[in-house]
DNA sequence: TGTACATCAGTGAACGCGCGTTCACTGATGTAC
DNA sequence: TGTACATCAGTGAACGCGCGTTCACTGATGTAC
């Protein structure tokens, strides 16, 4: 190949990360991927791997960082798109499901990583989820949608929301990405879960 | 070894399954385990594996079956131990956490398998969780604790409860099994999640 | 009860293969003058 | 603008090793008579 070298800085790095996600998207588990396998999928020689990553764990950690960016993009869109208060849940789940479909392999990686082999990746993903829950609580406070709840109780509810949404991905793992009907069912179910949680949060103070 | 053969029927089978769980308990992911590795851990020659399992996937499926037994034992205990209605949630979470600690590796395997590599194991675990949710709904109906809810809405609430409890395991993965304080925190948090869900379910009909 | 035979769980040697990792290399790009 | 040099991403050969799987074997247990 005449033009194989230094074409774009770290083009190969992206190819390797994408290759790992592609393999996850094909049903493989990240923990069972090997260096040679990933480089093969990326169309790159095995030794090129070490120019960018020290190990598969290292690659996993860098994927978590990118996952963080994807989630921040999702939050930004959700914020710029606030409908009337009653529709907020439904609309948020819409946005969430759309991003989940557009970045399917990222979220599959997330679902795997939560119980994955690397402690560092586990903790990284948990940290992203905590951040997401904290931002959600902030937004609800700012919009005065939960003013009767104490900070602690709002955090509790938001944590539960984020867990419920994260669990949705293990549902999505069992469904073809083109199966619109099933995905629609998951979406509706998730919306109802969140509604139930927020009804619970609304009546929380008075009962406990 | 003089007494190495046919000592107990399928003693080796149990050793192999336990060995796989032990490795999971040490932080390994099931998807990355190999046959030689498991047999080494079990103190058995590699070829012995094939006397009992066709592949690691096969072993995983048989672990799911045993997981089902563990869960049924847990349900039985919860049923035989019904306190006053207000304490039912707390008491159930108690029982659940105790079984989780006694069978830590089983539930770690469950958390991994939900997003694991084998479709069959994934589906098996999902099926166990569905069964668990359905039994929970039945019990609540029988105890007349949810008589104002339609069957569909009660199923919804129970599904959400089971998901929340299942997610608890990914919390436990990040905590040492001896860290009583942290486990206590997880337990209290889970109890509050369930209370919030049931308060939501109680007010569900009137608001939706 | 004793004997002959079938069954089959566990053994140990052997195979070919793909793995992770090392190394010296090459040649395009960026920088100094 | 042109030249000399340093940098470093990607290459390809090579290594030793552990992997999954096969095979013929052995000998304890269960069964038939």
C-alpha cells in the first residue's frame, strides 16, 4: 500500500475502537475479544494495536470515555427539547430510545461492561450513570417539577430512573435492531415504568 | 490415584460447575472462561469436561437451571415468612440480600449472563426473572395487597421490582463480599426503591 | 454368593492452531534552519 | 523555498505458549446368570 501511513492522525485508533464495538454488535462479549481479533476486524496488522492501547482493558476504558460523550449529547438534546410538563417523560424516553438505536453498540457495550471483567470499566460506567442521574435531578429541580421532594429523595428517584433505563438495554439485546414492533413495546413499557416511579416519588413524602 | 474413578456419579460435573462459578467469583467474566481453565480450577483433566458438557455454553445453560433452583428456594423462604403487611418489603429484601450473599457467585453469574455472549443463557435468565415476577404478582394478589390494581398493572409493577432487584447485583459486583457497611447501604437503598415503586403502583389507577 | 461381561467416567499423550508480545524495519509527516 | 533530520504510526517475521479437541486406554461399578 502506498498511502498506508500517517494518513490521518489516530485514524487507526478509531478503527480499532469501532472494530471492537462492531464485534460487540455482532453478539460477542467484550471480555472475550482478543487483540488479534480486533485488529483483524479493523483491517490492521496486530502490532498496530500497541501504538494506541496498552491492552484490551485500556481500549475498554477509552470506549467508556466515548460513551460519556454520547450520553452528554443525548442530555443536551433532551434539554433543548422540553415539551409541556405532562409529556416530558414520554418525550425523554423517545429521545433516549432514538439515541439507543443510533448508538446501539455503544449501549450494548455499556450493558456488558456493568457486569464485565474489568473493574476499571465497571467503575467508569457506574460513574457515568451516577453523573447522568445527578444531571437529571438538577434539571428537574431547575424546572420546578419536583419541588416538594427533598434533595435526597429526588436523587433516589433519579437513580431509580437511570437504573430502569439502563436495564432496558438488556431487553434490547434480545431483540433484532430492525424489529420496530418489539422496540416500540420496550419503549412503551419503559415509559410506564418511569411514570410509575414518578407517581411514587410524588406521593413519597406523605407516606413515608 | 487409586480412587479416582466413578466415586460418586457426576461428582466431576458438580466440580466443573462450581469451578466456573469460583472463577466468576474471583472477578472473571464467564464469556472469557476456557475449558482448560475450568478443568484446571476443578482439579480434573481437560478431557473430562466432554463427559458432561458439549461446550462452555452448555455448562452455562446448566448453571442457569441451578440458578432457577436457588431462586425457587428463596421464594419458598420468603413465602413461609410473611410478617405484617407494612414490613413485607423490608423483610423480603432482607431475605433476598441474605440469599444473594450465600449464593454470591450464582447471582454474579446472573448479572453477567443477562448481557452475556450466549443468547441461550441470556434468554434463560430472562425467563427466570419473568417467572419470578409472575410469582411475586401471584403472591401479592393472594395476600390481597394489590386488589385495586388491574392484572396488567400489577404485572408491570412486579416486573419493575424484579428489574430493580436484579440491578442490585451490579452494585454488589463493585463491593467486597465482606464489606458489611456497603452491603447494608445497598440493602437500604433497594428497600427504598421498592417502597417508591409500590407507592407509585398504589396511586397508579387514579392518575393514569 | 460368585463369575463374566458391558458400561462409561476419568486419563494422558498428542495434534494443529491462534494467541499475545517482541523486535528491527520503513517511510510519510512535521520541524529547524 | 529547499534541505536535513527527528519522530513515530504502521509493518511483517518470529517466538513460545496455552488453547480446544481427538484418540485409544483403563479400571471401577452395575448387571445378568
